[in-house]
C-alpha cells in the first residue's frame, strides 16, 4: 500500500491567525485536487512561532481554536495535521490536531518542552502526558512535535516503545536556523528513524520571525535514517511524495539540498531581512553606505531581499572620509542598481563643534567628537525614515557589538540589524560569496582589501582600539558562543593581557547591546534571546 503525502511547508506570521489559516486551507484544497491521502503542517502553524506573550491572552487562544475548527469543517477524505494551541481547564498545550471528514479525530500535546536558548515554552505550556499510535485510512502513524524528536534518555525509550508499532512517524516542527543546525538536525532525526525502524515525515516551518529564521528543509527520512526527499530551503514549498506502508518506500529520484555553508548563511540573512521588513509593513529600506565592507554586504542583502528599487543608500562623508571610500560607496550602489544619495555631514559637524566649543575647550579632542559624527549620520537616516517611510537597516557586525566598538544612537541606530550576529571575518567570506554568485565584483576588491576603519579621526584604524579581527572573533567564539572561562581561553589562544582586555570590553558593553535593534540569529549563541546577561554586574571571569 502506498500513501500520497504532502508537506505544507508554509511561512506563518505570528498572530496572523486569519492569514495563516487561509494559507493552510489553500494548501489543503490543492492537496485534495492532487489525490493526497495526508497533508502535514508545521508546529503552531495557525498562531505562528514563537507567539510569546500572545499566549497569555485568553482571546488569542480562543481565536486560534476557532480557526482550527473552521479548517476542520473544510476537510474531506484526506487526513490533515495542523499545529495549534489547545486549552484544557485553563492550561494551554503546544498541540497537533489530526483531522479528517470535517472532524478533529485526535489531538496530541507536546510532551517535551524546550526551555533553553531562544525557547521559553515552559513559561506558557503544560507538557502532554501520553502519546499513542493513530489509525486512519488503514494506516498507523505516530505524531510528535519538534523537541519530542530530539529527546534522550527515558523519554526516548517511551517514544520508541510507542512508535515501533507505527507504519511511520510524523514530526511537526518550528526549528530555527543557525550555523551547523541543519547537519545536527539531519543526524538526530535520521538516528531516530533508524532506531524506531520507521520512516519519519518531518515538517518544518519556513520564514523570518523577528530575530529567528526558520529554514524549512522538511523531509522524508527513510527507516535507514537517510533523507529520501527534501523540501526547498528558505522558501515555502508543497512537497509531495509516495510512502510505502508495510514495505520499503517507493524508489524515487533523490531531491536533496546541497547548498554551501556561505549560501545557507546568506540565504538566512536575506530571508530574515525580507520577512522582518514585509511582516512589519515596510516595503523599502534605507542604510548608510560608507564604502566599508559591513555596509557593502548589508546593501547586497537589502537589494536581494526587497529589490533594487526599494533600497536607498546614503553616503554621509565627513572631513575624515577618504576619497577612496566615497568612490567605493558610489560604485557599490551603482553595481547593485539601488538608489544613492550623498549628504556631507561636515557643516552639521562644524555647527556642533562651534556650539560645544565653549564647554569643551578645557579638554582636548577625544571620543566625544568622534561619536558626534556617527550620531549625525544616525539622525539623518532616521530623518529619511520618518519623512519617507523607510525602515533603517543597521550595518553593525557581531565583532563590533561584542566589544562595544559602536556608538549608541549613532551607528547603532536603525530598526533592524541585518548582520548583528555575523562576526567580522564571516562578513568578508559572505562578501566574497556574493561576488562569486554574481560572477563579478559587486563589492570592489578595494573594499575587501582595505584595512577596516571608522574614519572618525585622521589615519584611524579599527586595530588602534581592537585586536586583529581573526583573534577577536576567535575569543568571541570561545567566550560568548562556547561559554569558556578566562583560563580555558588562554590555553587555546594565549595572549593573556589581550584576552583580558577583550573580555572586559564584552562584559562592559552589555548596556549597549540591550539597546541595539533586533537582528538575524545565525550562530548557536546570539546576543538577545540566547545570551541574557545582566547590565549591572560585578562578576568578572578574570
């Protein structure tokens, strides 16, 4: 017996109950027209994921159940599995509804609730107590939700006992992307398919939600743990395949994504930027284009996310801006075909200095004069935002925000920080990737080769303040992403005094990061939801 199965890999919008439900209904109608036996949708596909404190609103829960019931009335002979929030006696559950013939025939409550990193499910949900094998249309299947498939220990043994009785297992997920997550996910789900001895139909969410990006890549795993067919990455998809019940899955041409690491990361940044803008009702963005590597990469991402006609790049040179960086800024904009304006900040800067001279004359020039320039630029960008409705894309990278090498209300200004979680060395890698993808130097070689500089004083270089980025990024990886202590870091990289300085810079800059715009998470430990450090903090790791 063969079943025709569809995976509705949809891009839900958190809180968009009507739109999400319409998208689900549309997929179900398309599946019915193609003689599908079973269609599966992602975790919390009606509410979007993660709904966060919307889950504390009783009316939100009732409305999501109302839309689920509405969907169920539209279902004929096929089986549909939809993620929603169930409510029982005042408690709510992360749930999957099994529906057929206009009825909800079974509801599964997620048993293993993640409460780490970006996940806060124990804040809202009660865990489910039982699982079972469901029989429908002559076949037997198990259902679980996201974290349930990642579980180890006793929970795994319980799942194994249940699912070995099934013809196949369905896992609906909202599993966010970060570097290495795709390989980790394939390894874990493949191992479970092999251990349970059944195929696994894995349905993942796709799309950007604030700082998270869901990469899709829904798939059918064979009982040997291999991927037989896989949905698109970073795109909506209706994946259709035939599954053999009681025997080997019908042979088919493998359909597997083979994207490079840089392509995956870049695609995540583009999708995160695009969905943040569009889901928050912005169709166009503005950014400061200095002629440096960071703003060059963000300009590329903005163009790829929203189209060249919806991106405005502002070059805002001062007396310290070199002719070379100004020329490169103009060239990058021309190469991308985006709108470009040049506004000198020198007269504004001079007015500031004249106004403050009486009060500043007892102290020589220092960081105050440098930061005035970057705050002028932030002010101009926000003026364009207010005047013309642009969302401002911030261009700061993870290395700078880690070390506090950024200015509050200046180069930290903006509505969304696209490369917030991208270390400096990775910025260069992605710029090279974007040029290679285009087949020509969209980002000029001069930008890639130039020594990084903020150009806020004569002959300034980033390395006047920071250690070399190769070293800095390595320390950030060990301290922030791997949570290593001072002693362990010294063992790996040496340079005790430099490491001590870097750790102090990271710890003392928490107040800045707390005021930074949200941005796309692409590492296992991003600032924001992942790493939650106190601002007022007397503990030192040194």
